[in-house]
C-alpha cells in the first residue's frame, strides 16, 4: 500500500500521517514537504522533480519487499496531483489517499468567494496559452502555476486582450510568515518577479464574480442551444451570418474551453458570440466603428466576453495571438490575402463563408497553399413563411458557399509555425 497525504496549506500533519511517517521505509515528496516532516532515521528519501524517476524508485522499493511507502503532496493530491501518475503506474487499489485542503479552495476562502463556479486549469508543465485563453473567456478562473507559467506569464498573455481582469496571486498559502494574497491588474503582475512558491493565481472578472446558485460545479454546463436566430443579435441590414450557415460553421470550428477563435469581418459578431457561449476565447475583428459597438452589445446581451478589435484584416492580425480556429465572413477583394494570413497561423481550422461563386476558387487555393485540404458545400435553404389564409410558403434564403480546411492532427500539434 502506498499512502498519500495532502499537506502544504498550513495545517499540521494529521495524526494518521504522523504515524505513517514514523513507520515509513520510503518517503517521497517535494523538498519543502520532506524538510518540514519528521522522517525516521532509516527511511529512504525521494525529492520530487521529474515524476518518472520517482515512480521507478517506488516500484523498485516495492519489488524489493519494501512495503511502507509514504508520499507527501500539496493540498488534494487527487486534483491535478500525483495520484493520477501513481494510479496509472501501480493501480488505484494500491493507494490510500488522504487529501488536504486544495490550494484553490484556500485561495478563494481568503477572498470570501465561493469557487463551485470557477474553471480550474493547470499550467504546470504545460504551454500557458491554454490557461490564458481560459482566463480570457471565463469570469472566474483558478490557474495552478508552474515554471514558465506563473503570474507574469499569465498576465503578459492577458495584457492586451482582457485588461479589465483582476489577478489574485496567492503565494505560500498556509505559511504564517510568508503567505501573501495580492490583487493586481495584468499590467502590474506582468512587471513583477514572482518568488516560489506561488500556490495559485485567480483570474476574475469582478463584475461577474458571484454567479447564481449552481447545481453543477465548474464552467457553465453550456448553452441550451446554438446557431441562434438572427433576431437574437443586433445587426445592420440583414448583414449577419444566417443561422443555417452558422450551425455548420460552428461544427467545423469546434470551439471549446481553452481555444482561441477569430471572427474576421465579424459584422454583428454572431459567430464570435456563439463561440464564446461554447466556452472558447473569442476575438472579433471588424473595420466599422458601429460594428464594433454592435459586437460589444451582442456579447453583453448573451453574458459572454468577446474582444472586439477595430481594424481591417489582414493588417490588424499581426497584433493577435495565434488562433486555434478562424471564421472569415467578410473580406471583399482582400479575401484571398486574409484567408492566406489566417490559414498560416491557425492551429486547427479555417472556415470561410462567401456569397460569390468567383471567390470560391481563390479561397480554395489559399487554403491549399497553407497545407489544408479544402472542402466545402453550397448551402441553399428555404424557411417556412406564412401567407394570408393560414397557409405557408417557402421563402428562399440567399445561397452561401461554406468552405473550410482542417489541419491534420500532426500539423495541429506543431502549432501555427508555417
């Protein structure tokens, strides 16, 4: 049996942990945990760094007849912790896990806020872009930090995208002498050097920090529907992606929590808003001032955050972070250049809606030149419309070509480096 005890948020070790340590033949943990525990003189000691060598040492110890292994970990070791690796290697039945208070719970407690509606993301040993996108998209996020993905890196990623967010940096939680819980703007946090151990970073839209009572923890369970009717959005002269087109576009974009989606030539921002409702971080690029205002109004009306960027593509795209997926709903004569610029940077997918037949060929060529296998359909729909006398006719909508390219899994894993 491998006994795993959560610690590290200030509370002393529980009596059962003290007893287990007294009889341990091998103790595994971070250096601060081992230094703070009373270890028996004859016990082996493994300081956690890379997991593989520690797991190998545990396996060798057990194979040689050692039967009293104790692992010390921070907070709840089953929450983004070592329990996953131990269970995969030795099986869940070999573990006796006694969790402590998670650092996230302690950090929110310090603020007097509930955290059942928080989205939790680990940046430990991972590219921080996913954590940044989650912070960008959701009003209450907890980030478990790591080397290269601490408060400064998260703040730098947010600095030009969501300046209105508040970062709460919790350092050395539970340590009476060193604990600090600080509220900062992204600009303030990006300019600081942060010592270890930063326990957790909370990213808050404080205007939405208290949500209604929830029955499901974590991110919102998702919208009840998507491909919303055009009447759900403010738009000008029917200049909006129709819901039939939007439905297929969303299926090819595949927006999800942790993604960044661009909506180019956004108009009303309907695609960006729908992507945000599905959990993605969304940027809407629009060249008209009144369009920017409509995008912001539509995002607010649907309770999501969309960054509205005023300017013309492809010029303004150089200032944006690389997207996972891109929707292009406008572009005029610049459309091939816009598609080329977006396709070179998109990690997963590019979707383009065009009304003119003579633009299909250039769009397909632009997608193919960026390494995509272009696909597409002509969407022609007719909606039921009433006629006098309690009868119904079919009202034809304008046909639209929807073209797309999806990068292969191998290409997507390489990132947007083409």
